[in-house]
C-alpha cells in the first residue's frame, strides 16, 4: 500500500497538471473577450464617425435650403438674389456652414482613429493574456514534473535544472566544487601583489 506522503504528492502532481490546462483555457477565453471588446469598440467608433458624416451632409443640405430661400426672397423683393444683401446673407451662411462641415469631418476622422487605437490596445491585452497564461501553465507543468520525478524510484532529490540545459551538463556539481574552494587552494594569490611596487619574484 502506498504511503500517505506518496499519495499526496501524486495528487498534487495531477492537480498541478490540471491547473496548467485550466490556465491555458482561461488565457484563451480572456484573449477572446479582449478581441471581442476591441471589435465592439471599433464598430462603435465607426458608427459615431458615420453619424458625424451624416450631420456634415445635413449641414450642406440646410445650407442649400437656406441660400435658396435667400435668393428667392431677393428676387421676390425686386432685386437680384445673387447680389446685395441677399448675397451677403448667402456668404455668411456658407461661412458658418463650412466651419461646421469641417469640424464634423474632423470629428469623423478622429473617431475612426480612436476606434483603431482602442482595438489595438485590446489586441495587445489579448496577447498579454495568452502569454501570461502560457507562462503560468509552464510553471505548473514544471512543478508537476518535479513532483513526478520525486515519485520515481531513486527520485527523492529535486533534479538539477541547471544541468538539464544543453552545454551546461554537470554545471551543478562544478559550481558546488567551486564553492568548496578556500584561500589555501591558491596560496600564491594576493589581490595586492601586482603592480610596480612588487616587481620582484613570481608575484610580479
């Protein structure tokens, strides 16, 4: 019968593996939510831009209607509708209408740009969510692997992760050996024994 400690370690390893899967699923779900929010923000900005353009076109329509009325009144009064006070009224109408039309066109352009920026921000948030979930999952998988290794015969010790890197085999044991060096290993070493003041013997 397995020891309680071994059972608990096995349960812990399985739980960590499941947590890794859940982390990936959660990251993908969060990324999908951010992408949806980005699309919604851009769609709203597009609608606002179209509304601004509709208002700009309405300004032009009202201008034509107002100036047509001014021309008609001028001719009805026995004067030319394209000169004098009638002409002045048309010029004033065109000035204010042109300003409003320009502002609405600028507003439409800004709203589209703002929508693009919002979508980009949500896309970056989605990428960050996926990257974070992957890192979290890898951390849990590594923890589960260590726990599983400890359950294997002769696997009571935590594996040397440094020696597992290609090119750094036995690095852990080498570091341990270096850490055991004392000053007596290098009896001739003196950090102050170099320079012109010590120009004699092998210490120079």
